[in-house]
C-alpha cells in the first residue's frame, strides 16, 4: 500500500471537483440499492469504458448506466494522473478503464462496510483512490506486520484520509478488506465542496 498524503494541491482538487460535476451531468449520481435491499450510505456515478454498478441482482461492471445510456469517457487528465500514480508502484502498463465516484454526505453516519474489490476481471493491477473534501476514517484489515489482510478474521487498522490524499492498494494490499468507518464533518478545505462531505474517486483497471 502506498499513501501519498495531501499530494494534490487545492487547485488540483478544485479541478477534480469540477470534473465530477461535468461527469454527473451525463451520468447523474444515484443511491444504489444493495442485493440485501438496503440502500448504500453514499451516492455513486462513474466514467470510463465501463462503470461499477450494484443492484438487487449483484455487483458488476456495466457498459451502460441504469438509465441505459453509456457512461461518459474518462477525461484525459484523470487517465494521465492514474498512469503517473501507477508508475510509482512499478505498473508502467497500467490502463485506467473506469473511475467510480462516491459522494458521502457531511455526516458521521456516512460509511462504507468492509469489502474486497474483486469484481474486476484482472485482479493484479493496483487500485487508485483519491480523497477530496472531509477527512474520513478508512479501515483496512491487515496481515501480520503489514497492510493487506485478505481474511475477514484479520485485525483492522485505521488510516485518516484527508483531502488531497491518494491511496494506492497494490501487491499484497490489492485484495485487502477495507471500508470507510466514518466521515469527519467540517474538515474539508474551505470552499472546496458546496456542502462539504467527501468525494472519493476510485480508478481501476478492469480487464
């Protein structure tokens, strides 16, 4: 795991926020309903060749939004950022197929349960996670002496993710169980998000 703390400048973050707004004009945020019938505690949209989706039928990637329209293309600047970050963990052939955008309300009740990212066809390439807005308590199951617990029984460690951070899950940590324990309200840089909260942009190579 590689944690790049506050690597993005305020202006870079502003550009990513505007990017998310433009994406949402084509692929509006929705509140997905999980197979259990429970709604998720965040809103989601995607861009790229495919988008990650969940509904009562399960978790998967799709070429179309729930409304039947294609997802918007991934902006070149975002794909270039992903290429650069992937090179830092020795993945020069990385190809960003998709970016899942989660929006969490500015509430300590906003969270995401422990899970593995394992719906990709190719489970080797790294996962790149960009944090914008309020801080969050990110939890990850950890194998002995390192991050990367792939068993539900492994202990958890908590990492504070702040606005401008990029977290890269690669190698042993690629399939680690992880989640968002809570959002820490009113910690976002002033003026970054209209109503605060947290944006998480997760870039993946799917195939």
